[in-house]
C-alpha cells in the first residue's frame, strides 16, 4: 500500500489520538480548537486512508444518537526497528497504533554494517510472512545506533568500538542500498526516548521528557514539545562527556568492570545478577555511587528543559534500575516553582525500548514531528 502524504491538520488529529486515546469527533474538535464541520471532514479522509477507525460501542451523544469514538487503526500500517549491541541483534515490528506485532533477538558475533543490514532484511521478510503482513502498508525501518552522529545529516556516526567497521562508515548509503525501504537512523538514547514517550503513556501526560539510557555508556534522549532535540551538531544528550571514560561512570560497563575488579568472574552485562550473593554487596555500593553521579544529570536536565518526567532505562536488571530510581527519589534534587522537583521514573516497557523506539521513527515522521 502507498504511504499517504498527510496535511498539517490530519497530523494534528493523529497526534491527539495517540496522546489521548479514543475520542469522539466533538471532543477532538474542542481540544484542537477547530469546527465540527472541519473535524468531520478530516476524520472522513483519515478513515478513507485507513489510519483511523471507529470504535464500536460508543456512548450516546447529547442529541441521543450514538457517539462513535475514533482511534488510531492498528492495521493502518507497520514499521520495523532494529539495533545491534554487544553480541545481540534485535528486530521489532510494530503496528500503526504502536502495538508490538513481533520481536526477535539473537546472539551474533561482531558484525559489520552491510552484514547487519542483510540479516535484518532477511529477518524482516521472515516476520512479515509469518504474521501475514504482505500487502499491508510498510512505513519504513528505523535503525538505532549506539553513538552520536558525526554530522547533523546523520549519514555517519561515531559508533562504539564493539561494532566493527561502523564508526564513520556511510551507514545511510549502505543500509538504504540493502533495504530499499524508507530509512531512519537514530542514536539509541533518542530511540529509547521515543519508546517511553509513545508507549509508556507519557505522551498523554507530558510534552517534555528526558530519558537517561544506561547502555554501552550513558546517554540521554530529550523530547521537548513532542520533538526530539538533536542540537546544532546532532549530539544533544551526550551526557557521558560529563564522566571521563577513564574514571568511574554510572554505566552498565562500569558496573561490570567494578564487579570483575572485586573478584566476580563474569564476562558480560547479561551475567550481572543482584540476587547472587557474590555480587550483591558490590552492586549496592555501585548503586550508591552511580545514583550520586546521576543526580548531576537529573538536576541539569530539570534546570534546562523542565521535563515532566525523567526516565531511567537500559539493559541492567530491573532491580538495579529500581534501586537507582529509589535513590534518586530520596536525593536532594533541585526544585523550582512551588518546590517542584524533577519526577524520576523507571522504564516499565516490556521489550527493548531502543528497538521499539527505532520502529517508532517512521510513525513519528508520519505525524510530522521528526
């Protein structure tokens, strides 16, 4: 199916439905400050494009006729997200409403960009066939990379050393040539921010959020007024520069190094286990120190961007993320008007926020917010 080109008001309706859920035409018109006639016309066009649908079982309207709410149509299209990190390749397919159709994860040896693209293309075709998506509208693929862009255009990236041949490579040209689909490439922390914004219910509560991703290192994804903030040179959110790489840092790899230095014979972040007696005390001490370091990040985010929420996310065990979150909630964080403090939350998403966020890149673009 062809990808339609939407007008500004069409995109406004879609964003409102994503943020607030099913709504009647009259409620949408009131919130968007447009006439009922204009909203009726827009909704009719969106229904024809099959990107919204009517919800059965609507309640009575003020005139006694049934009020049929509108909602985002899951069958309006699908998108693919993919990422590679240390020893793992992840792929996710999501529907137009943001629901997960399929997710795939596999262990891989170090992989170069072209082999990664070929493998993702093969996996995508397999999942599309398995879930009978042939003939449905394919909006595109998003790729999340661990590292900042080397230019605002996002053609080349300063990817971490664990991915050979990625740093400085023309990733867009390589992957566009392999996929043949609309393509987005984004920093992994920005992708995680999109996932939290769209899928964790934050979009309906806040216009501005900051997501702290504890991944290879530490990075931040920032959304202000519904838009990703990339900065002049595409490196906004590189908060890792606040912590010299040769010094202790609040990152999973730093915790792994700390555990190994204290005699725990583990070789990967996946082996970190706060329930293991040999690791427990070291992890507790590391959380105390890391939470103190993260106070700086939370305070500066709050002072600069006034986020509605600051979210901790990443591949660390949930117990460790929760421990960091609890420590930050007890910390003496800055306050502003009426002693308001930055609310700190821990990601509750099921699945990788990085991969899900990568899949949301085409959706975000479709709504005109990228």
